[in-house]
């Protein structure tokens, strides 16, 4: 059986791995739902990033599609409910860029506490020699992490990696909010679990590392910002949808919090007219936290391997909708549809 693989045009797609297995590959740039359907309507597997949309409309238009493999950890560009109902695997590559995101979050926090961006720009503008009082201002306002309370929202792989790194700076304490983690686990990372209200009231510095779900959307809203210290610093390297954009704008402009650094926004790329770009106390990077040459090589390889594995009856590297296993099992008892003739990959999954 010859499989056909569809992929969004990208320098990181591992076409070579599929061709070595005898798979046919179709590739095209995609910007719309219609283009996604045209590319994927007759394929067995799909490789996507954040831009190749795979919502219900797309998935329902692809009767042969068995697996959608997403670059990286997030799967927000895949309609998980629809994929599960249709018997389509939504796969990712867990842990592949944990180090990169944790490093970036620490760098963002240090940029805020040490005012790196503003001080570098000041020097380049000649203020060190021409306006010494500007340098005096930086000397009087830069802060240390040591002796302060650091709060982490989401203590999964990345949150734990961030905790491990930030411990080296000697904070007074590290607290975290994550209803799915036990204190015995948090103890391994020197972290005390608290509820969200306690975290935002207590923390001097907060770093967000939670997933974007219905439960966490706009987790940081007007009410939460009103509970934070006026001197608080906020870092978000998770997903833009966790922080309500208008509430962040108001909090930063009004002085409810001192400053923030974000790698993600609710709409990406952020529009050039967005008022967030005018704030002097906000640093924004273009969703680059998870990237490095090491990540791109390892992740693109594992992303492709998940498709090859599943179509060969082996386990994928990551499965974001494990409930789909039951759907496929039911399909195999009757008209197997898209899974007709495909070996059962589920027996290769870890117990």
C-alpha cells in the first residue's frame, strides 16, 4: 500500500524520510481553509505547523486522513473533538522544546528585572555619555530575583524546567498553581502549590506555562490583574489566549502591574496598529521561545516519524487525543473506513 502525505510548504518538513519509506508527498503553501482542504482531501497523513488549519470543516472533507502530526507541543490548530469523532489521530512531539521555552522565559524575566532592552537602547542612543542621569535611573531601578517570590502558572514539563532554572537565582520561594499536579511532585522541584488567587497576590514575578484550554482561556483577566502587586512582572511564553489582551493593556497603562514580557499574543502575528506595541513597559518577541536549530531538526524528524509509525502499526511520539483509540477500535469492528487495511498501532502504545 502506498501512502500519500500532505504537508504545508516549509523548510523543516522531512520529505526525505517519507520518500525513503516509499510514500508519495504532496506539498503546497496554505493560508485558507479551502487551500487546506485542497491539499489534504486525498491524503493519509498530514504534517502541520500553526498555519495549516485543520478544523472540523477540513477534517470532514478528508475521508482518507488518519493522522495529523503537529510541529512542536501545542495542538491548538487541530480540532481535537472533531478529530476524535472522525477517528483521526492528533499527534505532537511532547518535550521537544522544553529547554528552549524555559530558557526564553528566564531570559524574558531577566530582561525585565535588569531592564536590558531599555538600557541597551539607551547606550546605543548615546545617553551613557550625553545623559548620565539616564544611566543613574537604570542603576536605581534594576531588580534582583533573589529574595523575591516567583510564581509559576502550570507546572508541566516546561513549568518544571523553568523552576529548576530559576532556583539558581535564589528566590525567596517558588510557588505554582496547577490543579493536575500533586505536592509530592512539586516538592521535587522546590515548589509549593497554591491556588491562583494566592499566587497572583503573593508573587513578585509570574511566569505562565499552562496549556490553552477552555478552562485557561483568559485566565489572566481584569479581575486577576487587580489582585497582583503594582510591582509585579509577568512573563507569558505559553499561549496568547491565556492573557486577555485588553486587560493586559489596561493593567500596564494604569500601573496595576509594573511590566510584562510576552512571546505570544491572542492574534499572531500581532497587528502593527495594536496598542500593545506602544507600551514602554512591555516586551514582545515573535513566538520564538520554542525554537533553536536543535529543536527544528529533532522535532521535524519526530513529527514525520509519528506519521510513518502510525501507518506502519507503531506508536506515535505523542498523542493529544488518546480517546481516539476507542473510536478507531469501534470502526475496526465494522466498516473500518479510513483505517481499512492499516495495522493496529494501539498495541504498541505504552500501558
